[in-house]
C-alpha cells in the first residue's frame, strides 16, 4: 500500500479571514480546487492524508481534513 500526505500551510489574510477556522476552511478549499490529490492517485497513491496548518497571528492550528 502506498501512503502519501498533502500538507497545506496557510497564513491568515486579515481582509478575508476573521478566525482561525476561516483560515482552515480556505486551506481545505485550496486543496480541493487545485486537485492536488489527482496527481498522487495517478502515481499509485491510494491512502492520502490531507493536513492543514493554519496560522493567524500567534495562533496556530493543525487539522486533518
């Protein structure tokens, strides 16, 4: 079995994101919109874990999405 990770690091844009949760949601959208997963699947990776690291000021949160 081939395992792979997609890791997205996202820093808050204060004009668009009010909370750390907004940053996480935007990072999740970016992973889906840019379809990072398709290239990995084409290369034989079936178990793909998507992770988001979100930063807003001094706050940081990691979430598996």
